[in-house]
């Protein structure tokens, strides 16, 4: 998944499927991928006869400005093997994704969004709710010292017109910091003695550039992210786009970080 703009839950899903089943992974970044393959070529490359094809989170485009199918030559329309799709980021290209599901005649769908009946009705495909969770091998309370009083890392606010995400993260940041273009510059007097880990992504390109230039934001590896959660006493958790309860709620609870 390193070549995709993926979240950790996407990697967790394919890892868990591999734990429970015999799986042939196919896509950009995997050894057997070829831009010239059709669906028959893909199936023939598998070292076994597949019982089902699962189309994962990153196969369709989540860029509103691009075509939904990144690899249209790998058409699933004529394949007789049962097909399952994991619908992802329902706030981007939803109608195009639904049309894709209908035209390729999927047998089953999963979504991390709770309103799966709506997706079933729109696509004429039975959808099931796949709730988020966490990996308890990574997120646990096995840490000696919680050194962070208050923590947060992530996007301040998704501005996609369909997300309907609150600006509460921005309001909380401005309560604690003097800011400039969504960049936290210095803690306010009331919070000078509070150990705050704040690693936010501003809403606009100028803010994102400044945050990196001023070293107010950096990419966290999976290990750094997990250690930060486990080191936090209190962690900011607000609803994700479309009102989703994200994996971070459960990661914090498992790590004994108070969900704020």
C-alpha cells in the first residue's frame, strides 16, 4: 500500500484478510501488476482459482477532477467470479462510484459508513456496515510514561463540499495557540506549562507550505504515530467526514488515552 495515499485502516484490512484467507494481491506496487492486463490476465496470474474478487479501498479514484476508473482495461463486467467491493470516501465521486458498482454487477458491498441502506438502494447491491476498529498488537497501554498532556495529529478540516465536517478542531487550536494561516505559532499563556503535541494539516496550500517551512508539521511513521497516541493522556477526537467514528477513537481507548 506504500504507493497509494492510504490510511492505516486500509493496510489493516488487507493484512487481516491475508490472515484469514489465501490471497493474491494485485495492483500498482505489487510484483505481478501490469498496465496492459485485462481481468482474465489478472485471474490467470493468481496461483490458485479464486473464489471471490475483492476490490479494495484504493482501486477507484478519490480525486473529484479525474475519471473514476484508474485502470479501465481491467473490466469486471464479464467475469463470472463473485465480486465484492469496499466503498471508500463516500463524500467524493459517490455517484460515479455507484454507477461503477451497477455497471460491473457486484454481488456484495461493504462500507465504513453507517448509512449502508442508502448505498444498497442506490446501487442495487446489498451493502453491509463494516465498522472501524484497531490493531491491539500496535495500540495498547504498554508504555511506562505518558509525557503528552494533550495530543492531536491530522487534517484540521476537510473542505470537500460533501463532507459537512465541523471546524471544531480549528477552534480548539486557536484556543491554545496564536495562529497564522492555520499554523500554530506559539502557545498562549494559559497553556505554556501544558505539554501539547499538535501536528495539524492546514486547510489551504499556503498554510500547508508554512507549516512545513516553520517545522510545525511533519509526516509520522506508523511507529511514531502509535507511540504518540500511547504517550498521550488526552487526545482530540472529533467526527471524520460524513460523521464517521474513526479508528482513532478505538486506538485511543485501547492505549488508555482519554478521548476528548
